[in-house]
């Protein structure tokens, strides 16, 4: 099984621990993971902001870099949705514009891209990944995972199998957090209002951790929680699943950290 | 569309004020959450909802693709039933036709059933200019009209008002329009409804002309269909001598049989009811029953231009149920007025810029009034892929491209005000397409992280106004992978492999070479992250 990790640009630069957690987790489950170093960005921000033509070279690059793998796995619902939903649209539009089938064919060569929880549940057929995380957690299902990928209860089943975890229901869980890529800059007031409500709902659960499977949403919410000195910590689902009794994920003491780390496991895993 | 809404600020500016109106936000949150929960229950009662949804979309698409045929069939059927059909290319023409019909009768007052099409054309204002007073009779429209306000929701035009505010509006303004509100009116809903009933009854009994829109027009019989909840519409449709119906050309469906689908999907999606209380159908004129004269004004106003766009045309399927508004988190915070159009919310964000064009700051901001969360697409009873059309319109705004304006295929230029963004997008695209450059950019960022400002300059300041930036870790993931992960790089054997792989020099020796970087992360103080790399 040739599995490539597609890490997404936000994770690579700002949340490398999420990538390490995915590697740790998959290797623990016996998967040999490769990280093609030529990967950069799927082009989602460009596409969603209306720069389709600027997206095309990035999509071509993505297709070239990941061609030949059996599976592509990514800890981001929105980037997986970009590849699966919008790449075919890019090809179709190029054809509509009289530029032939070349782009569509190139993009069709991308192996099926799985969001991490899909890969675990659907391909590896596992829900108990041997994780240990003795904390109270509330889960925010991100929009693209929920409505474009239809992840359903996969993330929840994985979380429920984590030893020591206590899950708390999040009110308005299925509502968007207000990030929306460039939306948060173009419509700052609405974005902040949406984020505020999400943070308030997370706080009212009394949970220590707000978990999601997309770091971009967590960056937005974590940034608000940090500014508001909230006691809730944003943590990516992959980091909870990578945490074990031997190497537990430690939550920082201070209120409002923006992200946490896999700490002592790094540098030793392989 | 109408001049009524032009000159309004762009969506972000309007939302800046409305998001700070705590009363407005409380009213909206309460109302939308109530409707959305009830709607979900009503939909779940039907086992064949997905099939109904697909059927609704298919009927609408079929009709739109054969619009010329069905419109001519409708005209023939209406004429045969004793009505008169008028064709209006734009809002002004529709208003002029309606004004002339009314003037020919010598009347100076009309009663109206709630109609978004006449909101779109700004009919009330046009009539007022011609000395004709138009009275709204839908309860919520009445509230909005008495308050000299604008509707803010497709289904619940006064959703932004609570009942105390409504009591005050009745008490203050009813007397200027006709029968005053009763003394000591309370904000009890029953009392408010009774006050409106008494006020409106006077208008229904004395007014000779009624104006309506249409939810559906049936081509095979020339029948107009209105669905409503109060019965006030039926009064307008039956009591006056003359009835004028103004409807967009996309409201047509081929047959009576097709109505079956929408009579199930529209009430459930809009009011969360199995069946709406009043469904009125009328065909031309009937001796001794209802109006003696019937005029149908068919309005284009940008619809055929919209139809010419293969991606955007699906917006014309809309049956105005408002389900997308009620689930939209952006609508909930910004309110309907921020959209500057009778069509607010997600459907307004795609319909308005298509009908009106993308020439004003407001219209170019509307396709960005969404996080693309997809909740609107999920609930739409005719499966309009609103996020897809939003992205499509964003592309038109940022890159320009082919479009149809007034029936002519043209290529429009990118909208103004995106120069900085365009430059940024091009620059980031270039960097992202050159991994070496990207790595240098990453290295520069991580090595200078202690110098990074906490408050960003330029448009990005919006981010740091309300949020802290994530502290930049000392190393990127790819740095860690190259230096600390021992898996030998697997050569990508796929077609068209890019041979510039930077893994070439990393042969899997997990040495401490990256130890030279250990000092870069110190001194930031705020970074809670452990340096994941060279700590062994």
C-alpha cells in the first residue's frame, strides 16, 4: 500500500504537529507513509476566492506529485473536498472553454484523496486506534467534512473509542465557525460574530478541548479563544488519536494556547 | 432591478452595523432557529424527500430550457381565458404598464398581496410618483410599510422586528394610512393580529384594484398560483374589480400535474407546514366570480441574461421558500437588509448579482457574503448548488470573462478594487508552484518568527482585530520530515513526475544536522509549542 500524506499548507507551516501526529498514528497502525516533498498547496484559497485560472497550475502540480500512489491521506476535510469536488470542475471548465481534455485527464490521475477519518474507518477498517486522552472534549464537525465529504459519524466513532476521553455535546455543532478562508478577512464582522458564538458554545460545554479535523477552522477559533483568554484549547483530531498512554498528548497549562504539541514523541518516531 | 436598493453600502459595511445590533441579532437568531428546527421535522416526515427534490429541480430545469415554448403557451392560455398578457423587459417597463392600467380605471388606490417581484421592480415607489397609493396587506409587509422600512426576509419580511416593536409601529402609524390601532394596544400576538385585521378589512372592502405576484404559472391552462398563510392574499385576489399579476418569467411550470411536487416541497421548506393554509388558483376571468379584468405582466429584468449562463442559471429554479436564509449563519448575523435587495441570504447572494449585474460595490460584494459552508445547498428543495454559483460569480468579479448583458454576449473586465488581492494571489500562486521558493519563504518566516507583528497591516488587520495569530513554530513539517523522519523517500513513479524533487539529497540518515537550528525558536515567550525537531 503506497500511502502519501497530503499535509496542506496551513498544517505544514503553522501546525506541523498535526502532520507528525498523522505520521505517528498511521505508522502505529502499520501503514508506511510517504510525504512527497514537491507538494505545496491544492489551490483552494485561490479557487474559492474566484481565481480559477491561478488555481490550474497548482492543481496540475498536485496531480503530478501524487500520481502513482494508492492512497492520498490528508488531515483536512476542506482540502480533501477541494481535490475531490473542485478538481473535476476545473477540468470540465477548461473543456467548456475549448481548451480540450488535457487538464481533465491530468486531474483525473489524482488517486482518491481520503480525509484522515475516512481512511481510518473505510480503508483501514478501524475505529479503535489505541489512543488514550484523559480529557473532556467537545467536537466541532467542520463544514466541508460534514457537507461535502459526508464524513458522518466517522470522527465521532473514532473519538468514542479513545480511552479516557469524555465527550461533551456542542450546541449548534453543525453551524459554520465563520472562517471560510478569505471570508474572515473580507467579512470580518460576520466572521467574528460567528466565531464568537462557536467559542461561547464550546465554553458552555465545560470541556477542556475543542476538537476538529481541520486546522484552518481551529486557527480561527483558537485565535479567538486565545484573544479572549478562554480555558478551552483547540486540538486537531489527529493529535488526540496519536496520543497514547506511553506518549500522551499534554495540554499546556496556560489559558488560550493556539495549538499544542505532540511533545516528546517527535524526533523519535519513525 | 429597482433603483430602490441602489446606493446602499457594500455587504461588509452594512454587516458592520447590523452585527452590532444586539436586538436585531437576538430577533433573527430566535426566528431562524425556530423555523429551521420545525422545517427539519416536516421534511423528515417524507420518505421520498430526495426524489421530490430531484423532481422539483428537473421540472424547473426542463421548463427553463424550453422557456420560449412554455411562455407562448401560457400567453395563449391566459388570453383564451379572458386575460391580457403584457411583456416587460425591465423593472421600469413593468411599472409603467401597471401604472397605465391603473390610470385607465381612474382609481388611485390599490391593495397588494405580498410580492417580491414588485419589490424587485420598486412598484410601490413608482405608483406613489404617479399619485397612486399601494397598500400592502400581508401582515409582515404591512408592518414594514407602516414603519417605512424594507423587508429583510423572503418569507417573514418583518423578521427583524419583535412584537413590542410591532405594537409601537401600529400605534404610531396606522392612523396615517386608515383605521387607527385600538387604544391601549398590547403586544399580545392575538391583539396585534386583530388590529391588523380591522385596519385591513377597510382597505379590502373599498379598493377596486388588486396587485399580486405568482408563486407558479401553469402554462397548459394559464393558471396563476399563490400560496399564503393569512388569507389576506385571497381577499386581494377575489374582491377587487381589476387584478394585475406581475411575475418573473421563471415562475412558469408546464402542467397542473407538476404543481403536485411543489405543493409538497414549498410549504415544508418555508413554513414547515405539510400544507399551507391558503392555496389560490385563478385562470383569466370568470363571470360573476372575482375580478372582471385580469392583466398578467411577465417580467424579464435580467432573467434571460441569467439563463444564458450555464452555471448561474440554476438560481432561476428558486421557488422563494427561504429555507436557505433560515440555515445561513451569515444571514443570521448580518440580517436581510445588508444584502441590499428583496432577495437576501444565500439565494440573494447569487440571484441579485445575476439579475442586476456586478457593477456596484454592493453587487460585487454579495458573492463573497458566504463562507461556502454548504448548509444552503443541503436544504434547498430544488437543489440549487449555491456554493458552486457563488464561486462562479467570484470568478466573474476577479477575473472578468464572458457574460450576457441585455441579450448580448460580452466579455466583462474584472471588477474594480481587487488589484492588491489579484497581485497577492498571483504571487502566492507563483511561490506555491515553486517548492524551492516556498521552502525559502517558509525558512524566512520561521527564522524571523520572533519579529512577527501581533497586528497585521493592510486588509489582514481584520484578522488580528479580533483574533490572535497562531505562533509560528520553529520548523515546518517538511523540515521535520526531511531531517528527522527516517523513511527513505519513495520516488514518485507516476506519469509526468516532477524530477526536481528536493528529497534527492535526503537518503534517510536521521542525523542531528538540523541541530544547527535549535536556537531559532528561543526568545518568543508566547510560543507554547515545543520545538519538535532537534531536541534529542
